[in-house]
C-alpha cells in the first residue's frame, strides 16, 4: 500500500489549473474541487501523505489524469542493475523496483520517483540529465509538412 505525497497533489492541482482554467476567476473545474478537498484535509490534519485507497473517486480520477501526463519510468537506458548493482546508477531505482516496475501501482511508482528525486544521486539528475530530457515525448508539429527544427529543411 503506497501513499501519495502532498507535492503530487499540488502538481495535479496545477495540472488541472492549466488544463481547465477558471472562466471567471472564481469557479473551479470539478477535478480541481475534488483535488482541493483532499489537499485542504491534508493541510488541516498536518499530513504530508494520503493513502491511495482513501482517495475519493473524483479526486483519484483527477490525480490519475495528471499522473498519466508524467513520464512513466525514470529509466535513461543505462541500467547498472543488469551488471549486478543493487541500485541502478542511471535511474536510482533498486533492483527490485526495476524488476517489478510494470506491476507497481501509480502511487508506488510515485513513491519511488519521490525517493530518487530527493536522493538526487542518480545519473539522470546530473551526469546524464540531458538524456532524461531527450526521453521526454517529442512535440510533433500539427502539419507534417512543417519543419521540425533548424536542421530539418525538407
């Protein structure tokens, strides 16, 4: 059972603020209201994590929408666990986390992401940070005839 950190709730709220801005500066989208309720209760009770199974269904759906907009795996294709390391130098995950990643729940994956981000020792955060950025989805132009960049002058 994994817990969702308040920072992820804040990120999901900001995702929905951008995705569904208030038309009048007062009204919130239903997804924002659902996440704001969870956030408010966490602040009121001085909690920094909430159990994934305690989420109201609307807030869970809104959080999952944000989650699916984030990279799925921290992998940068330099896996030292395949060479016998207990912890991958490339992404920072343990051998078990690498092996069980496909079966992990979204909340369990976010716990791992938070840990490796806080530790900040994996190559994805320093030595090979550009490789991690390159792994992000490419924004393709709407018109296939449009050039992709300065080097693409087809």
